[in-house]
C-alpha cells in the first residue's frame, strides 16, 4: 500500500489564533482533522487533546497483531468515543466561559480499506474518477435540514444558522459517532477539512482546484487554503489530502 499525504492549516484572515489541529500518521494509517470551539483558546486545547487521545488509542493498535483481528470500524469508533470522554472530563472542570469542544473527522486506512468516523461539521470528501463526493454528514442545524430536503445546499451556505452544531466532542459524556468503511481504489483522493474551507469554497471549486493540481498534492492543498483566504478567510482553515496508490509491483 502506498499513501501520499499533504496537510496545510492556516489561521485565516480574521482570527488571531488557530483552533484547528490535524493528525497524519502514515505508519498507523491514521489521519484526522479537528476544529476546536470554546472561549479563552479552549478550542485549541480541545482539538489537540482529541487528536492526541485518538492517536494514543489507535497508533499502537495499528502495529499490534491482536489489533489486526479487531474490526477496524469498531477500533476507530471507540477511539473517537474515547476522545470525547477525555475532552468532556477535562472541560467540565473548566470555568463556564472556557468550556470546550471540537469537531472530528478521521480515517484509518488498512489493507485496501478506508474506515471513516465523523462528529460535527468538518467534512470528508473523496475524489474518484474525476468526481467529488462528500462522504460525511454535517452534524449541524442546516445540515439536518438539507438531509431532510427542507433546505438546499446553497441556502445552507448562506443561512445565519449554518454554524449551529448539533453534535461535537466534549459536549456530553457520550456522543454518537458516524462510522463507515469502503474498499479503496488506486487513485482515490480524500480531503479532510474544517468548515473554514467549505464556508468559503464551493464543492465544484474544491474539485476544480484538486484536479488542476494534478499529481502535485502540495500545490493543490495550498491552492485550497489560498482560495479560502481570498474569499475572506473568516475562520481557521485546514485541508488534509490523502492519496491512495497501488503498491509497486514486485520484481
């Protein structure tokens, strides 16, 4: 299995610090983006804590023979639930104005399969055969309205309620985790990103930018960040690209 990974994160044009964090561990096949929220820089603490907890739970298992017998879907979902418990326990002892939470999107790539998990409104996209598909579901007020057909994607982009989150890590002792898996195809390109990108850049523009970058993932990733900033950069922006390639044939 061959994986290429590039990530960029940027505070944007209107924030003085960055509450986004990302995780890229090719050895474990583990990748994630977290968008923190909370006063007094609590969001930055929450997103970093969630990713550290996830990595601690998943990375050792990724190299353990026993872990290979555990369904990856179960392992990843439990890792996200563990991250929620950690953020909640720490957050509940903080002052009200410094309470914290975070979104989390993650994938575990192993043996030709990608397992995904999502909580919040950060997103997971896949580019396959020139088509962009959003694989994750937005856990937000407008996301639920779109899913029920009561609002269009364009209306959701401009809604004053688009940042009302209905699910996040650290808000409650337990959290519902969306988790699913799919077989990989050589050439699959995955984008994990915070809403600082998708609030400013439409899905067709994301696809055009990725296709224009061709095999140069670094250029494509930076182009996404630059485009979001040109549009106003009103939030922190994180984009993580993962390309799955067929392993070289043995000789």
